[in-house]
């Protein structure tokens, strides 16, 4: 039966090459535009190294704090290392909690006596390397002992290592970071800026720079954010409940001096964190989903209307064939199914073309399509197959092909199935 559908679809394509070409082009364009929108969302939420555990992440990038003497005003931004440790790293439910600087900062790196180059520096704790899965090509991450001691050690990306040393075999060698000597602990593969939390080009313990002491608002706010790795998404409610209990306990302690931390329902999962922009505004995930649904509907309905007229045109030339099928016992439901299935073959062919086009355009236009709303780095977002293509990408493409086919061929197939046998055999539509 499936072979028959392919044979019939191929015959229709050959009989009406112009209409077929226009139909395939229209379908491919619709899938191309839809999949670009899908990919622009997927790079924010779909897992890829070194953020392969995004489905188990909860984030606290920023928060707010107020004081009873301020009235209704708040101070908004990243938290201090002290606040992150007391409120989140003390949680018992998660698998791990890492604390790191909220944004990478361009910092000069060099060898003694050599010109310096700028590299994006992110300061972390030792747990950072357990939460994010970097690919080490030399050396290893710094450990708890190095972090606790505030040792001047660093992990570099391979591009920075080559830029400074001319090779990636540099574990144990020294370089200058902001004119201070640091020893290379390890080298990792380059990281895309789209890995918003893990991204950097140089990583060092924040205890080696005194960043944990760079604070304000009585040491409660600072430059740190944290990522919580849950054992499972099923643990999210329990983690949030524990985090809220810890906030209330901590607010009781700091409330003696008039301070109060405000989370606005943090920690956020990956989808909500990708929408978060300001510390004092909670993202509306449902509104963002509705907006995407409207975009998908527009991108499906407009081409479906045009493709429906083309399908109707093809069926006009097959009225006699439809009459013969009905005369030999084909039911209206079977006839509708056959027409829709035959059209689905063409739609899937066009869908493959549209998906390939979307991948090519996404790869070539990465700086346009994946530009981040706010970023401290000037490096463009880099994409590859591991970032753009996931099982869900193909599932979405297949779903949109099916929906578009149903919308474009469903009504013409229903009309064709309602034609009387005598009229159909006579080549009449009514």
C-alpha cells in the first residue's frame, strides 16, 4: 500500500511538473521558516555539551534585595558568593550546586614579554566541572583543594591555548592572566556562547581573584549566579520548596538589619531562565509559548491555503479516476485517506528540503538568527550539528509536515470523496 502511494505521488509529480514544483517550493519554504523559529528556541533549551543536562538544570542568575528603610524600592542583580552558599549550595535535595560569575568578562592573557590577547574569563568553584560536561583534551579541571586554597590555576579552551602557546599540550605551563601568573590545569574544546551558563574561554577559581569579596548591600549582593543540578526533573518541586524554606530562614537572620531577599519564584528551569532578562521581572512562559503558537499558526495557515488550491487543481484532473475507485467499492473514508497519504509523500519530500535549508541558513546566519539579547562577550554565537539537530528537531519537522499536509489536502480530499459515482465517472465535479 505504501509503495502504491509513492508510485501514485511520483506519477502526479511527473504529469504536472510546474504545479508540482510550485507546491514543493511552497511547502519547503513554509517548513524552512517554521524550523528556523524552532531552532532559535531549541538552542536556548535543548541540551548540548557542555550543557548536556539542561533538562535537569535550575538556575538562579539574579535576584532582588530590599531593606525596610528603603520603602518599596529594591536592588537587583547577581548575588554574592556568601548568599549563594547559604541559600542554594546548602540545599540537600539536588545532586550538585555550582557557583560562578554571572557573566564572562574579557581579560588580557599572554606569555611574559609577549603581546596580550583578550579572552572571556569566567570564575567558578570546583563543582562547576561536575555540573557541566566539558570535553578535556589535555590536563584536568582544578579540584576542591585548589579552589579552597585560592590557587592561581586555570582551564583554557583549545583556541586560547593555541593563541598563547601555539599548541594544546600546555597542562602545567604558566601564563599571565590580567598580568598575574597562572598555571594551566587543563584544556577543553571550544564552547559556543549559546551555552550561556557554561561559556568562557578561560576559567579560574573565584577564590584566586578575591571575586567572592566583591560585594555590596552588606555582602548580600555581588557578581555570582548558580546552577542547580537535580537528580531528575521530578525533584524540581522539592528543590523549590527547600529553596523557599531556606530563603525564609535566611531572611529571618538578615532581617535583624532590615534586609530581605526576593526570588520572584526562582530557581527557574532552562526554558524560564532563557526568557529571564531583568532580576525584578518574572518571565511569562505561557505568554511566550502562545506567541510561538501564533507564529506557527500563521506560517502554516497561509501556505496551506495556497497549497490547498493546487491540490484541488490536481484532483479536478483525477475525477474519473476517483469515480472508478468508488465504483469498485472504495469508501469515502478510504478515498480521503488515499488522497491525503499520496499528498503526504510530496509534503515529506518538500519537508526534507525545507529542513536542510533551515540548517544551512542557521549555520551560515548564526550571528543573525542566534544573536543574544544581552551578552558581555563580543564573540559571535557558533553553531554546529550537535547544537542545531536533535531528535526533537526531526520530530517537530515531521509534525509540521503532517499538519501542513492535513490542512492543505484535507478539505480538497473531503470534497473529492463527496462526488457522486455517476458524476465522477462522467468527469463532473458536482
